[in-house]
């Protein structure tokens, strides 16, 4: 079961990380206009997502990547709630 969850999360984070660089305007449009330097934040979150996707498969950092995934999901939830409004 752990490998299934790891595969799903790493694949989702890999695709999302790539998408941040392939279509940055899409992600910039999702962010509130009040956030400064939105392109920087889109690029940074894309890098973090790619690192977390890889980290979920690397034994020395797997636990840290798991916690990073949880933290990132908590941090991004308000942005996605904003999108729904």
C-alpha cells in the first residue's frame, strides 16, 4: 500500500512540477493578484514539487520528502480554496 501511495503522489508531483514550467501563466492566474513576484513562486513551487517527487523514492530522504509533501499540501490548500471562490 505504501508503494501505491508513493507512486500516486510522486507521479502527481512530477506532472505538476513539470506543468509549472510548461504553462507558468496557468499557475500565475490561479494565484491572488496580491501575491508579489508570482512567477518566482510558481517556479519555486515547481522545483519543490519535482524534488519531493524524487525524494519519495530516495531512501535517505524519503521520510523528509513525505513530511514535505504533507506541508506543501497544507500550504497550497488556501490557494485552491481561493480558486473556488
